[in-house]
């Protein structure tokens, strides 16, 4: 069974593809480019298409599938009516599936379930990465603000940090916000950095 | 006061104005609603979020609400339309060489004359093995249906003499510039973007094809709508109040600035202002022309869901989507538009309500007073470009009288 994974995020597509391979589904292709998408699909003739919900090509793709009725392989959105929750879970996770006419839901469901799990895992990873990045950025911002205070006021590092912290407490803001404000002011009027 | 939350899915288009204004200018809050807007970039995703409960209602292309209800290409899911978000607002932009041949005199063309010339050009190109390819925004869009109506009534056989494909609006100007398509029928600001780039010239606006063509609607899953009638009435009233605000020319600057924000259209306030004041730049280097009925968001009970509009869309679905006519489908399609809900929302207010729920579409040639159960209502011309009329009670006969 040939499966096409359409996703503008190459990383996520790779994670799906890897999951499919682990499940023994190795006839897979990943399509990340918007241009020439339909021509590629026509050549590849997949039986299942997995696509991220927010992909900008969905309307174009649905129209193509509608027209492909005239071709040999009608293909339609997979909506499991015997188990509406499965489709809802897929939409929640951010993925939709299109399958050729005649494929049994029992063959599609495991693929969709796998895609849902991988999409969810990817979202979690991204959230963690985002968190880690903002934590790093916050630490960097605070470091820079401390250096400004140390140079301007001739104080040491613990004193600079204490100054930031007490200002944050007084104004009911986070330390990183106070640091950002300080850097902005320095950029505007300090003439360096 | 606690507010009832409602989420509305939308696409970043000028005609998403009423839900956006209802949120931004307090019309929703005044009706006790905390309105949240969910932006997407494809209609497929707006529809899926609506069907699977990520949104409660949606800004939707009218034919898609009917296709979804009838179960075209997917299992049927009944949607209801208690309120129309706008009429028309689209244009046909053609590659410069084709525009030059069809409208050498410049300006907006006459749809009958341009149609005849287009038919000759399309046949010539088809015979030479170089079919004209036209892009529309969605299979189930008024753009597709009105373009096809115009072509077919002009003697062009869509899908035989010309090819019609779907292009995403943000990529339409690109597709035109690279020759991937030779013409596009899209909403604003996408025609303007193509014109600004010199990729094409606007030759017609869809209002010239059907003067009062239904465009975007507020769609709600029928079950959910019927479960909370009172909340839906409040939403409909909030949108109506937004419409009243929208149409006042002294609000255009404010409205354009709101729509242009990053959360909404994330675009040029100047281009948006041009569209909402019915001004269209036809060709690069020219000055915008004023076409008063270009987009129609509120006047003349434009928000009233005429059952006859739904019926016309159904007729075109039969005509172009390989669907066999059936009385059962026709009545299911008509039932998507819910004038009864609109009426209930405004009962006892001063807002004009038509006495009828359907009309003979295309029969109003000039501004006419119509029967109203409350208030006074004048309707402007709703003509089709070929002067045909459509009787929603005789869809089959109408279809038999149309070419191909």
C-alpha cells in the first residue's frame, strides 16, 4: 500500500514516515513542496494520502481528488462513520487522510491512529523545544541586562541581579520583562550594546 | 455579566468583515457573546473545524455549506445558514494578452459582449491544443458557479473548451504571472494584487454576472443551531449591527484599519479600503473605477438568507458536479438557508423583514419596494447578465432550459 505524506514541515513528515516504516509500511513518499504537487501525486498514485490540517494545498487537493473520479482511482476524505471519534481525534491532532475508494476502514485505521500519535508527539516536542528556546533566550536577556547594570552602576553581578529582581517584584513583572525593558531603554538612549 | 463563548472560523478575506467587527467593536459583547475568531487558510480546514467542534460557526463559501449538507465527496453533515455575510465582491482577472483581445477598449467589459468574444477565443485556443485555463478558489464556491454560468451562457463549454482548476487565492497572482493559469476568478484583494504586479487586467466583476449573487454565509451545524436558538439569535443580531456599522462611508478608514491587522487579514489597509468602498483598479497604472454594487455586505436586507439563493446554488451543483437532480436533494439544499431563524432574531425590532422567504431570482430589474412584515424594504436589481430568471419552485425545468 503506497502512502503519500504531504506536509510543509519536513521534520514532521520524516517522523510520520519513520513511524510507518516501523509498522512495516515502507512504500511511502514525502511531499513538502506546494509547486508541482498534483503532478507528483498523479505519477505516484498513492492509495492513502496523509496531510496536515493547516496545509495550504488542501482545497487544491480536494478538487484534484474530485476530478480524479474521472480517472481510475476515486479518492475521498477518510471519515470513519462507524467510529466518529477516530476522525475527530485526527482533526484534533491536526491531520486528515484521503483514501482511494474501496480500501477497508480496518486497513486505514491503524495508519491514521499512528499518524495521530506521531502528530501529537511532534506537537509536544515542538512545545518543549519552544519552551527550551525561550528559557535560553530569557537567560541571555537577563545576562545582558545584568552587564549593563554592572557597567553603568559599577556594581557586581549579585547586586545587579538583586536590582533586577527587586524592580520585578515592585512592578509585579517577571525578571525577564524588566531585563527586556532595560535593554530597550539602553538601545534607545544608551547609544551602545 | 458572564458572556457566552462562540468561536467562528474564517479565512482572511475582506468579506469576513462582519464577524471581525462584531468582535472588535463590541457588537457581540452587547449581545452577551464572547466572540473568538479562528483563522485558517483553506476552506477544507474551516469546514473540518466546524464539523468536529473546533469552531461553533464559520464564515463559509455558500455553495460549500450546501455541498457539505448533501454530502458531496464526504458523508453528509447538515449545516444551516441563518445569516448571509455578503454578496459578490469577486472579479475576473485575465492575462494581459487575453484581456486585450476581449476588452480592447479598456475598462470593465460588458458581460454579454466579452462572453461572445471569449467563446471565440476559447474555441480557437482549444482547437490549437492550447486550452485556456482558469483558476477559481474552490470547487464549491460562488466564483466557480458564476464563472461557469457566464461561460456557458456565452456559448463556452466549461471543462471542454476551457479548463477550470482550483488555485489558492494567495497564489492566484503568481499562477497568473507564470502562465500556470490564464485567468482567475477570486475575491479581493487578490485581483488587485495581480493587477498591481501587471500579471493581469480585471475585465468583469461577478456582480455583473448576477447582480445580487450570494457569496459568504454564516454556517452552523444544524444540530447545534437548533440546540441553542436564543444564542444564535443574539449572534445574528450582533452580526447585523456590525453590518450597519460597516456600510457607513465615514467608517471605512476604521474598518479597513481593523481588517488589515495581523490577526485578521494581515494586509494592506489601503487595498482593503479600496475594496470596501467598491473601488476597483482594473489595470496597472490606471485609476480605480467605482462600481457601486461590487461587494454588498448589508444594504437591502443583503443578510437575509433567501431560500431561492440556496436553490440556485443547488441548480448549479447539479449542473457542474455530476449530481443527478432529485426533489429530496433540492429541498434539503433549500432548507440550508433559514429565513425563519433570521426572522425570529429580529421579531419585534424595527429591522425590515421581507414578507416572502423566496423570490424569483433575476426578476427585479430596477429598485422595487417589496412586501415586508415589518419595516420598509427596497430591493435593487438582482438580474443575471443574460436576463434569465430563476424560479426556485421549478429547478428541473430551469436546468433543462440551460445549455450543457
